[in-house]
C-alpha cells in the first residue's frame, strides 16, 4: 500500500473512506472497496487524529510527541488491516493510505473537494444520542463537496434495491443521476420517490399513495416523469419504478428506506443564513434510514462548479 503524507498527495477522483477501527468503519471500507472496483478508481483509506490537552499532558509527565507517534503507528496498523480487507474483495485495487494529525471531519471535508465519492461508517446510535454526542457522519455529509455515502448497520444484508428522493426540480438531478449510476453499476432495481404535503396530510403520518390512486394526482405524476426524462435512455439496464408519498419528506424517505441497499438524497449547498430556515432533510435521513445513505450536494444558485 502506498503511504501518503498529506491530503494534497491524494489524487483527484479517488474513492475516499474514513477508517477508525470500528465495525461501522469496516462496513464503510467494504462498501468503498466495491465502489472503487466497479468504477475502476483508486481507493484511499484515511485516518485523522488529534492530541489535545498538551499542557496538561506535559504537567502529568506525558510526552505529547511520543503519544502522537504511538497513535499514528496504531492508525497505520489499522489502515493495513483495512487494506487487506479491501483487497480480499477486489485484489486488483489501487489502495493508498493516509494518516493525518488533524480532526477527521476537517481532513475528510478537505479531501471531498477532489474525491469522486466519500464513504464513512455509522454506529447507528439513533437521532437522540447523536444530538448529544455529535456525529462525524452527519457533519461530513453536511460539509462535503462531493457525494457522501454513510454506511449504516444493516446495509450489507439489505436486498431492496436503491431509493432516491426527487422534488421535480433541476436540483434533484445530481441525486437522481447518482442513484441511476449506482443502480446500473450494482445491478439493482431503482425506486424514484416524490413526496408531497397537502391539507389532508396534516393529520396523518407519511404514507405511500396506493397504486390505484396515483392517477388522482396527474400533475405530481407528470412532475416526476419529467424529472426522470432522459435517464432511462442513458441507463437502459436499470429497472425503475415510481412511488408517490404524502406527508413530511424526511419521514417518508425514512419509512421508504426500509430494507433498501442505498437511499439517495440531495443536499442544498447554501449560505449560513438560508441554512437557518431550511428543513434539514438529509441529516434526518442519514440518522434514521435503513442501510446506506448517499448525500449528493447540489447548488440551487448555480454559482458552484461541482
């Protein structure tokens, strides 16, 4: 395994995966290895660490530099183990390793500027504990500049195919295209979901509109069909179905994600002022959905070049 010394050494277009030695990290490595193999891209394993409280350590007689070296050595061993697991799945992978002395979230955010996709694990703590303890997966998915896949418990046992949420606007296209591409690469069926909220939805939990009632919403159905226009021609091998849901979007996507291999959602790249008034749909889905969740950034103003 080639060992890199800084984030600037990581080549553009690589599949980047965060490694911390946890079970969630191991799932992420396996998902990333499959992705790198299918897309013929290099795989970069990354561990980030910080040594805090150096003044206190010095007062306690602990050499902070020696401690940092011990942590770095342990991280390098961790990456070697992750490399072996990745190569067991795809022996021909080009695997690189990077250990950086900085917060993992900052390192992964920096790498996302040039990565093809960023993969992280999730311990599946659930929304309440995550609010208290913080979540690297949610933080990275909100800050990254490329698609982020959060591999949650149950992802490797799922058989329900791929799910993507669309709102019928051009902003949905990056997530929709990512979902089609993954469905094609992994030979999985794709379900395209659109959720709408009306007066009748207020007193009900999110629920799927029965097939026999979809014709009652021709405008919504046409909106979804228009969003999908052209995708089937580009990915003729993908088996696709459409589904309409009523209710809150995040609740609908979480419920619809049950048993799915991958749930794909978009994330608006907006300024901090608008972040205060927007409903955080993507983080809610990352925290609560089944299987793996892909968060695909897009810019509603078109002033970014993704």
